[in-house]
């Protein structure tokens, strides 16, 4: 039986889950404690037996091909600014027309409140768009 204080540390040591300082502690202890050394050797044997029995999981060849195709198609896709500029022109025209219509039908104070509300909605929409497109 390994020392209780080192049992978990040795298991993590086998999985490369320890920081350098803790690794050093385990190595020092194992060098002078036969029970823990035997436990570590047993864990290593179990690990390698398990690895041999199960084998390393590999993605299928089809998966690899799919990734390569997608990367290639995304690289070829031309990125144009024209649709973005047309969108911006269209939205600006609608906003300008809307603000003229609203301006003639409300008092300046009402208009100011409306513009603040519209700006808030626009900012919300803008952040939602960039979130959606992962920008
Ligand atoms: Zn020990």
C-alpha cells in the first residue's frame, strides 16, 4: 500500500497532472519509499496495458478530409465589402427619411427622446449582430 499522503499525487503524477514542484516531491519520495515506488510501477504497468488494449483514438480519414475541404473552401471564398456598403447606405437612407418624418410630427423634446430610444435600439441591434457573427 502506498503512503496515504502520496497515493493521489502518484496517480496525478502518472497523468502528467502535477506542477514541477509537486513532481519533484513525488520523485523524491518514491526514490526512498518502496511501497510508493511499487505503487507507481504498478500504475505505469496498468496504464501501458490499458493503452495497448484500447489503442489511441484517432479521427476517421473522412473527418480529416472534411476538415481539409472546409478549410480550402473558406480560403477561396471572396470577401467583398460591397454588400456591407450597400447595407450601410440603405440603413442610412431609411434612418434619414425616418428622422425627417418623425421630426416634423413631434416637438423637439419628444424628438430627442425618440432619438435616444432609437440609438439604444440600434446599439443593441449592432451588438447582437456582432455577437451572432462572432466578431
Ligand atoms: Zn510512500
